């Protein structure tokens, strides 16, 4: 151990205030003054750190020559920051005229899985968010750096004369004298002006934003009067002109095929009409852009609800299982009780295989002796190995709380082969195939009253599966497994050890 010859003078240290950051779970030590501000950044406690321009002396470009040299050195020949100049470093920018790592459509490194900036994403607990699910700098409870002593955002506080407050003590963006960004060419606020173009999104009455950069061009509108615009830039794109003859809304794939950038004042002639990109407000443009990229379904649903569109949730086994739903309707019509797409009844919860669920579990009078499952196997489940299907059935068998016989009816609603003959819905209509399933189901229910009819622990009945029969077979085949040994032997024949 190394000992210092000079004792530490603890009395000379300033008062320390320990801050525990709940996001990073670590301690940061900062000296605080009596006013609750960082001592070096307090104008009252450390006035010598501030210049006549009311800035930190080390950060003032006018007072600190070192900073000025560094500032000038960081500028390129075009007057921009070297790291953000498109002309000096075009490889850092994508086709959307944004920096690659911050572009949502290009999925840059600074974009999280929720299509937001990673440091500002509340769901990802970014570095810029606090425990109150807000931006740390704008959180009143956390006393963020963007909150003034009046409990307001510093930029819009009139007492502090924030950066968003003009000399007329108004919001700079809505001030007529200053010509704010929210004042249109007609001298009115854009949201209240009837002459300015509105957002093309249905039920949105906000003004369309005029962007100085390129626009996406998802939606186009015909110019009224079919006259050539006085201002703007005409483009000549044969693919776009041919597409506008059929539709005015495009997808990302369509826009990529056009291979051209569009601007808000761009227009194109299609026969005797002129088309231009339909304007959208900032909010709708952002939601539309996010809803058209991968992973933006939630944003699309939120945007639809905001526009007043009601969304109806489908059942859990919904429309994506149409063939399974037809069997469900058949069971309902014939008044057969069942449990659909749910965990097994009377299962042993301590068993690892108890989470397996059949498509249908038929309820009948003797279900304590014989359990009946119906499996709807589209295309005979060719994408799965036969051994995997047998393992799944064995898992369904072994997770019962009390051992019983299991009968599984595997129904294939799609075409199949009998020998060299291809059996489709023309040779065997689906209604007749469903009647075969209903006939076999009723036969199993009748036999279930006598346990001697099922001496095997597992019986699998195949309806509409491939077979090598040369004589009429009725399209129904049965396999029986006497015990676990026979199931193991079947695994061995299928190539599973």
C-alpha cells in the first residue's frame, strides 16, 4: 500500500452534492452553490467566469481568442462546420439529404427500434430522458437545463427574455412585426389563413409546411385550372408521368424506381394537366414517413386513431387463419363443443411441455377417458419435419395430469397426391373433405364410450394427406402407437436419434 507524505486537507474541499442518476445507476459528484446551481456556472457566486456579453467567458467567441481560433479552425471553406458540410464530406449524407446516422428512413446508428433518436427515446431510456418519461432538459421536476427560475421553458419565458421571445415581447414565430415563421405571405397565421394550401391528409386542417429541402412525394395533386405554374421547377420523368395516369399515391418502392428528388414547388406535365407534390403539415409528414418504413405499424395505428379512424381488433386466431376458421364454423354449425387455440385442459402445469396448444380440443361425454384433438395442417405442414410433428404430438400426450388415450385428427385442407393422381378441390370439393373430417370425428366420439376400442396410447388419423395407394382408399389413413417404445422407433425411422 502506498502512503502519501502529505495529509489531505479535508477542510479545504468545497461542499459536495451527490447526485444519483437512476438511468445509469452511478454516482456523479458536482460542487453546488447555495443557489442550487453548479458553482462555476452561477453568476452570483462566480461573476468572474462571465464576460460583458453575459456568457461563460470560456465559451464566448468575442472575448476568448483561443475559442475564436478553435471556432475558426473548425469551419470549412464553405463557412460550415467541417463535420456537417455536405460539400466537403458527401459520404456522410444519405439520399434523403440527411446525415446517415440520424436518418430514420435509412435506419441510422442514432435511430432506435422505435424510429426515434436513441438519446431522446423514452422507451429506450435514452441519455436525454429522465425518470418522469420526459426530456431531461425540459423536465420541471428534474429542474432541467432548459427550465428557468420561473418554472417555464427558458426559450419561451418572457421574464427571462428567452431566445424565442422577440423585441416586441411576443413569440418570435407568431410575431407580425418580426415576420415569424408561422406568419404566411398574406400576413396571417398559417393555421388561420384560408388562402394558404392545407395538409392533404384527411381530417387534418393544419397548413401545409413549405420545406426548403426535398420532399418525399408520397402523394401528388393536380394543379387547379390545368395551367402551368408561374413559379417552380418543371421536371421530366417518364416513369412518374406514366404512373400518374393511374394513381396519385405511391410507396417507397415506387419512389425508388423514379430515381429523382422532388421539392415542394416541383411540377410535372401529364398530357394536359400539371401535377405537384401534395403538401402536408410537419406532424402528418413525420407520421407518414415513419408509417412507411419497417417497424412503423404502431406509429401508423396512432396516426389513424388521431385522425378519427376506428380500428377493430381481430380475434387472436383471426383472419390470417382462414382455413382454421372454416373448421371452427363447421364445428359451430354442428353444435360440437371445443376449445380453440388454447392450452390443454387437465394438463400438468409443472411439465415443460404444458405450454403446447392444439388447434381444437373437442369436448365430449367421455373426454376423461379419451382426448380428441383436431389439427388443421395447411399443405400437410411440408415446411416441418415429420419427426418434429410426431415430437409435438408426443409432448401433448405426456403433459396430461392423468394418463389417457389421445386421438389426433390431422386435417389437410389443401391439395394432395394419391399415388400419381393430384387431388384438388375439383376432384374432392372442400365441403366433401370437411364431411370426411366430421364423419371420422363422430366415429371417434362413439367409440370413446368403450375404452377397449383404444388400446393404443396415441392414434393419429390423417385426412387428405399424401399416400401411395393405387386402389381407392377414401383419403383417410390411421397410424397407431402402442407405447412410448413404438413412438421412439418411429423417430428412428424418420432419422431422429
